[in-house]
């Protein structure tokens, strides 16, 4: 282990222990979900399991290695989710899937989010684990991701006036067995079509050299291992929290809480008045499960980066890259609020919940990614 990385590792470990002890004192779900977030951060960072780069590689060089791993992750999550959601409870506690309306505003939000992914260089989970791993540019993205999410919350009522089909759960409409089979068949069809279009896998899902304990600790991890772990962690989140994994809600919450300190009146916004949002705004962020899991992801990524000797924060960011980070972050936040989530809350958790909006979301987001790949060179961002 590189000596220069030990201070970062100690910071991550001490912060994680302090947070977990605090959560144990207050009790409830956050104490159980914080370690899940740590595991997610390790899995994301050690395998560089991102959505943004995977889509860019598929678009530019037809390398579908990352997409293949995502398809496996989705398939496993669907199988794990189906029996739990079909029952509507587990261990005597109620659960619900990530089901949201299929609407014009959702589609526009997903397209904007997809464009923001390529501008920013990260998605919801990708921004968290790269920022947590010490990437200063992605910390800038995260800040404006938060700002964009809050901005979107203020405008959401206007966008929701656009046409909508309402929420559609394939599990409820077709029956959970048929919905599961249909979605699994669709994943197979997606992979087959990608291969027919010339898609290839340059990175094996599992290394031929095997996987030992040293690599488990220091990385890198195989894509398949992270895919399976992320599917399991999402299921674990469903079981503990009563709902699947989400990311971007917390970003809007953090910004709103900061602005209240400077005099912003939450009662001026319908989104923040009443219900879950008002309760979350009045309580500590450590009582918000999404926030706690996000903290865990960032600290887990810092642990992974420290162990692998890759923490190298640099403060010099080229001007055009900085502008892209700011604009991309705003697009990510605003698009996530309109789209009922990001690649995690809307796509991963949505499709695992058999929500039609998850499938529509990813189609629109891919279109946004294609546009984003074409825009990147104007900001001197490499498409390699």
C-alpha cells in the first residue's frame, strides 16, 4: 500500500466509524443502510463501474463491455426484486418499487440528463464515486448537480402540467411472472441487437487470470463482480428501506437545507411544502436514507482509491472543462428532478421494479448521450 495514501484511508475509516456510531445512537434504517452505501462505493470505484463511459465507448468504438455488465446487473436485480414486490412486503414490512409517471416532462428530463452525463463526465452514481475518490473536477460537478436538482424542484410543478400517461407497473398490469419474463427477454434482445450492430467486448467480465484476495482489497475488480454486488445491494436497500436505491433526491435536499440557513423560505415552493419533502427539510440529513447512502458511497470510494493508491486531487482544471463541468452538473440535477431520478433511481431501480418509465427514461437518456458525445469536443473533452 503506498505510504502517501494512508492518510486518506485513515480519514475515510475514521469518518465512516464516526458516522456509523452516530447513526446507531439515533437508531432506525440509516444505521443499516450506511454500510450498504460503503459497499456500493467500493464496488463502483474498484471496477470503475460507470454508465457514462460505458455509453460513450459503445457510441464511439462499439465497445459494449460496460453495457453487458449493466444488462447482467439489471437481470439479477429484476429476479431479486420480483418476488418481494409481488408480495408487497418482506419480513412483515411493506415495500414499494420505484414506479413513476411516463410523461413528456420525464422524457425531456432524461434527455437532458443524458446530455449532462457526457458534459459532466459522470452520472448519479458516477459523480459520487469519482468525487469521493478525489477527483476535484467531479466535486465541481457534484456542487452544480445539487444546485440543478434544487432548481428543478422549484420548476417541477410547471413541467408536470405537460401530458402524462401516469404510472405504469408492468408487474401489476401483466402479472409479476410475465413481466419478469418479458423484461429478461428484452435484455437478451438488447444484447443481441448490439452484437448484430457490431458491438464487441474488449474487457472480459471476469479476468482469465482469476481473482485473489489481494485484488479484492486493492482492485481492480471484475465488471461481473461489481454488477452482481450492485444488484444485491439494491435489493438489500429495498428490503431495509422499503424502496429501491436512489441518489439524486438528496442533492436537492442538501441545497435546500443550505439555502434555508441564508433565509430562503421553503413555504414559497409547493414542492417543499408538506409531506415527505417538508419533513426531510426539518430533520437532520443523517435521518434521510438517501443522504446517508450517498455519504457511504463517497467514503467507500475514498477507501477504494486510497487502497489502490489512486487518490490524486489536482486543482488545475482547464477552463473549457470547468465550464462543461458546471453546465453538465446543472443539466444532471435539473434533468434528474424532471425525470424522477437518474440512471440509478429511474433506470436501474425503475426497470428492476418493472416500471415502464424506467425503459422510456433510458431510451431518452441514450439519445441525450449521443448528443453529448458530439458536443464534448467543443469543450476539449476526449471521447476516448
